[in-house]
C-alpha cells in the first residue's frame, strides 16, 4: 500500500509544488497532547520541513492538563499555536468563538474533498453546526475507545477449563457488555503464575474527562442518547432513560467487582500500567495506544489481542480522536495552511498510519491491505462505524465537569442511585443550556 501511494505522490510532483508555494520560510508551532502519536507526528513532519522549507516546533501537553492549557490559550487569543490538533468536543467552541479558521474556501481552492475522509471523522472532527458542510478542521487522528486482553491467559488450558466450569461457556472475546463483565469477574482475584490478578482496568478518573469517557463506553451500547431529538436539547427521558440507568449501574458493578483495588482515579496511563505490569486480564483504552501495546516486549506480540467495545442493546463505541485546525490568532496562517495541504495527501496519510498515527483518509482505510496491516486494524474500522461523541457545544467544558462529578459521585464515591445521578445531570445541563440561550 505504502509503495504504491508513494509512487503516486512522486509522479504528481508534490515536493516541487510545495517548495514553489512557500513564499518565505516560517517557524510553525503545532500544539497537541503528549502521547505516542505526537511522537509519530514529529517524525512524519520532517518530510514537510524538507519539502516546504518551514521549520516545525511542537508544544505537547500531558493529557490531564491538555484541555485546560489549550482552551485557556484559545480563549485568551494567544499566539502560541499556529496549528492545533484539538479534541472533537472543542469544534463547536472553536467555530462559534472564532478560534479556528474556517477552511471551506481553502479546501475548494486546493481540491481537498471531505468525501475522501471517513464520514464519522468528518462529522465529528470537522463540522459545525454538526453535519453541515462548514469545516473548521481536517480529520487528523481517528480514534475510539477499545479493549485489549492477555491472549496468553485466555488460551491456557487450565484457565479455559476453570472458566467453562464456572460459567458453562467457552472463554473467548466477549460479544456483549454482560459477557465482558463476566470475564472480568472470573479473573478478579485469580492466582496466575503465583500472583494475584484482577479483571480489568477501566476509566474512573475525576479530574479531567476519564470517567465520562469510560462510562459512555457502557451507556452507548445500552442505547443512551443525549437528546430525544437531535438539536432539541430535550434531555428528559433520554439522558435518564431506563437503559441509561441500567448502563450506569452496570459500570458501577464493574468498578466494584472487577477492577484492581484502589483503582478509583485512573485513566489512560494508569490503565496501561496495570496491563503491562500484569495486574489485569483486560483493559479499556484508546486505539491510539494499541501500536505501542503490541510492541511491548513483555505483554505485547503473541501475548495480546484486541476487540471492539462490545454491544449490548446496540453497537456503540466512545469516540476519541481529533482534527487539525489553523488557529485564527496565528500570524502564519498561510504556512499553516501549507501544512494542512501537505498532511491531506494520500501518500502522507499512508506513512502516518505506518508510523503509528490513525489516518482517517479513505485511501488508507479502504486499501485492501489495511485490515492485515496491524492486528487491531480491523477492530479500528469496526469501532469507527459505530462511534458516538460527547456534546460538542461551545459550553463543552461546563457540560463535561457536570458529568464528571455526577457519575464519579455515583460510581466511585457511592453516593445516591444511578437514576438520581442522571436526574441531577439533566438539571446541571439544563442550567448550562439556559445560560447559553438554547433553552
């Protein structure tokens, strides 16, 4: 796949076109979160530097601080970032508050078509209002919350026999959320190779977005909706539906009966550590981490496998990932747009996938060799077909803080009932939308 695309890129003379288009050499700063894909983007961007003459600098912020740092930068009109790979939930605020450059005219001029990218990523990462042909970002990093597990443990005869005896079925990748819990509970407290192991690492973190991203992994498969009618902000009976209540109770049960002890404030890094150290049989986390997990010398390779977030009443995965935007306060917008043009090329997108980024370009995703290009590639495609995202409203941060509090209070702090937590969440969100003039 890569060879064919690179040959195509060479034929079109991209290097010459980019060099000719660069009126002067600028130093661009690209802002993103500090994680493995960011390191891959640094490597990828060396090609842009060579072709354009511009120099790339990077501002990578650890995930727990990323939203606060970048949203404060945008809200203050700061000039730190020329390009920003911002979370999908920021697109509404980025558009309505004038933080992001609208890209429609640029796309038309350069022949960049959003039809060339996976529809779910265009909808989630690029458009505002949602689903309209108004683009404020190019899909940059497809992502969803998925699962991985100790394949070596699942294939052991003694463990398979014990599971069969306890449950009456064969140990295999779960096909439902309830099967997922059953497997996690089976491993909880089990001794394997002389050490006590636990069921699964899930998201419970309170400070940023962790528990919301974890809880929605249960809510969406049960049938949770934010509104009865999209765009209506009519939340009563949707946010607190019987299915939503059942899903939230399920997540609390999972936390209480199938996670490592003391696992009350954990997110991405803690989950990765729990798995790599051999504490847990399974873990949820973003597909972005899967290349690194597969490469791990101890728990990767033949010892690991991956699966999509299981359905319950329906399929559903929590959306991650981001689009790349030109910051409206940048003094180097022309050079930043050159970067967008370069990044959108099929050849660059193919290399992006090879280096550990998740391309959203159809030329990569629909290539016949894509599914076999990584052990998690097929799962990624399946997950992206059924993703759902949190509110993308300009008041996203306030909405998120409310959900973090309400679900953490119930799941981890053991306060009240699931129905009460969701009822209070509706009250919180209603107040926010009233302040925004949307109710």
